[in-house]
């Protein structure tokens, strides 16, 4: 479906600007309020009658976090519409992501900034998890700098509820629908097990290492592998049968065998302790958010 003709198209009080790239749902655009000229961010996907739309799901989930959870460290959504075969979601401008310069090139950050990001994001995840939601796709472009020392977590297209209608934690099962960036996926996600709070915290750890070092131990492997390799069957240490591609299997093996002290070499000791903690968490365990939020602040 062609989306290039959407530049300049109006949706209520908003007009779409230049195309910025792609998301899992479809293209993303800059946007402006027609009256205030304030900048916003737009996600667009094809509208298919009778089909559940991921942008509507994302809109409702973020509204849940804001209206019920009052979580200000998540960008607001301002409008959702289905029009002329398109779905459009208008949200706060989230272009100022961490780890990139003005031209969009990846850069490394000083450890002081990485510690600030760590502290802010652990607190935000605690609040998001407190509303029964996991992010499930953390990466550097998910973290937005809104002030010199203030950061938000954005992009909830892959997010899910980890609690059921009775406010009970969902049970773990094999989930073959692996989502998200393989570079930052948790070890358990590679094993295609249902994601929970521990997976968000582990993903954040990999993001923090990437922001400081610029590389993760498995980056070269990912870059070298054919991403279209055929699926295989393997069994994890607990006897769960899991279907993984050749790339997923190799990255999984390297990731699970990389010790926290090697992963975080050259970083403050708190990062090693953090990774040790999140990797030891059980499926339903509650992470020690406050302990590490404070530790990151004091490091």
C-alpha cells in the first residue's frame, strides 16, 4: 500500500509532514498541530475492516498508562483515527531519542548520562509494570530525552498485559511469536517463553551497555548471519521445546554464555550486579526496582 501521498494530509487538527522511517505497523511521519504549529509524531498503518489494528491497541494501552496510571514518563497520545483506508496515531514528538546525533548517526554516551537513563528508566518500568503492562521491545530508539536530565520510554506497539482479569500474573508458556530487536531481546525471549517483567529489565541492561560502549558482544554475529535461515527445534535447560531460527539460536547461545562481568566490563559495578539480578529472576518474580534506581543514582 502506498503511503507517500500522505504528506500534507490532514487528520482533524493535525497535518502530516515528512516521512521519518518505518515501524512494525507501518511508516512514521513528523506532524504538526494545524493551529498551534506544535510538532508531533505520527504512526500510520493500513486500515482493514474487521481486523484488530495494532495502532488502536497501542493508543488504548498508552491511554491506560496515562489516565489510570498517571505515568508522565511515557509520551502522550493525542488522536487516533481510521480514515480513507488508513489508521493514524498522533503522539508527542519522540524524535529526540538517546544514542543518536542530529544526523541520526549512532553515538556513545558518557557514563554519567547512562546512569541517569538507567535510574529514570528503572523507575518508569516500575510504574508501567505496576499497571500490569510490559513494554517488550526496549531499544535505544525507545528512550526519548525530554530535558537534559529527564527521559521517557516510548513506542508500545509490542507491549502486552502480563496480568489477567483477576489481576493475577499470567502463566508461562512457549510463545513462538518472537517480537522485537534480537540485539536487545532477553535470553528467555530467545527461548520463546512468555515475556514478563524480568525481560524488560534485561533488555534495558543491554540498551545501557550499547549506549555506553557502542557495541554488544553479539553485534558482529548478528551482522554476519543470514536473517532468513530456516527454523530448527532445540530444547532449553528446563526441557521446553523451542523453535528458533539459526540466527536466533546462535545469538541466544552467545548471549546466555556472556557473563555480566564481561558484558559490563569498564562500567561501574552496579551494572554487573543489575544484570546478575535480572538474569536470576523467576518468571513471576518482582524486580528490585528501587534498590537499583538508588544504586544507579549513587554510582
